[in-house]
C-alpha cells in the first residue's frame, strides 16, 4: 500500500526516500560537522570569525532573526546551569530556532546506553548538541558517533563557550587581543584556567597564572605542553607564576573564578590556602590603571575576590555574562551552517 501511495505523490515520495534511507538532520547541511571540545579545537582564524559575527549580532540582533529558522539545539545538562541554559535558549529563539533542555538526571548519560549511541541518536533529531557534564570522557563519547556539531558547554577539561564570551568582552574593552597580558589568580587546576591558557596561546596574548602549590591546585600533566605548542604556532605566551604580584604586574586583564568548583568540597583549610591569591583592590592596583576585572560567575564576595573589586568600576563581569548570548549565537550559527 505504501508503494502505491508513493507513486501517486511525488512530494511524498521525495520525503519518504529521505526517511527510509535514514537521512539525518545533518544531511540538510553539507560538509562534516565540527566538534568543539575545547577552545583550541577552533583555529585562530575561526575564533576571529566567531568574534566578528558575535559583535555584529550584538549590535544588530534583528538582522539575524531567522538565521537558524526551524533548527533545533539539544542541551544536555548534568551540572546546574543558569547562564549557559538561559543564554542558549534565548539565543536559539533569537535566530528563529528552538532549544531543548534535557537534564541527564532524568536518564543518566552512559548508564542506560553508551555515550556513542546517545550522540548517534540525537544526530537524527537536532542540528547541534551542547553538553554540560562532569568529565571529558563523556564529551569524547558523545562526539564519537555524532553527525552534527557537538559543543562542550563545560566539563573538567575545558569551557570553550565561556572563552568566546571572554574574548569578545576583552575586544570590546581593550580594542584587541594581540599583545595584551591577562593574569589569572586562584585555583589553576580547573577547566576555565586551562582554556584561558589555550586562548592566550592561540590568539597571540600572554596569560600568566598564579595559584597555590600542591597536587590539589597545580596544573594537570600535559596542559603546559599543549599550550606551549599552540603558542609557538600562534604567537601567544603562557606563564606560571609563584605569586599574585608577579602575575598581575602590568596586566590588562585580571581574571578569577569561583573557588567552589563542582565536585570539590569547600573547607576552611582550602579557603586559607587560596587566600593569598584573592583579588583585592591592592592586587588590582598592581595591574595597569586601565585594567579590567573578569569573573565568569557565579562569584562569592570575600572569597576569590572582594566585594570592592567585583562591584567596582573596573569590573566587567556582567558585560562578560551578557556576551555568552552573543558569542554562542555566532558559534552555533557558524557550526550548524558548516561555515566552520
């Protein structure tokens, strides 16, 4: 009966052929899907392309109201989210698309089926996937069999969407990325630190990091080697400093992140160990007078920075948070349309 119906209806026949041959959503867009597990999965030219479009989208959002018309994004969340979830949902809506939020707690990723099966299945439904998860192994499992772009929305190794928003903010405030100095203070054994280091190495600026000594705080093996290779190819530089003063001296950007990373128990001992790397007004005074203060949020006043710093004139944390929206819109558009 189906064959006789197909013969009578050419449009239906064309539709049916795409379904019966297992054509996925990805087939609407020609070319391989790019996976973004860390900022350095993009080239410096691709990052520049994303940033250029992000600035345009921020200035003239109505020009892109149907840029991703009828496209869907699946957002996987294992970790709590405010900025990531809201900015992605609003961003897809702004461009005429749709975002679906799926909490992994409803069906634990990698428990009832493999990560690879999940990625392959979702590729048949949606135009792109973002995943905010615990580990890099989960991200790597998802991308193994996915046929649509997968973007790491945070794991224990990287945070590329945050990096793009940060770079957009620095361009807005400093005019250019080339040749600037960023100081990162605090817990340097985390995803944000690693991707900031990669960002500087990739985009031609210096990132100087400083934090406590010891196995719970120092960089993981392989991070410096990766960044040194990126820096050699792109003109950036990464430094590991012993003190906050050494890192901050002459800095254009002073950056910190929460000391309460997911999965790490906050104790009085841990806070005391990190306190020499708290960003205070005295620390900011050692940077350039024009320096900006950044924190990817959430923030705890009195821990990684004082209230006077985060609420002061040099703070750009809410501009930084807003740019999650614009940078992610640009990234998703370029990924889904296979322009990168």
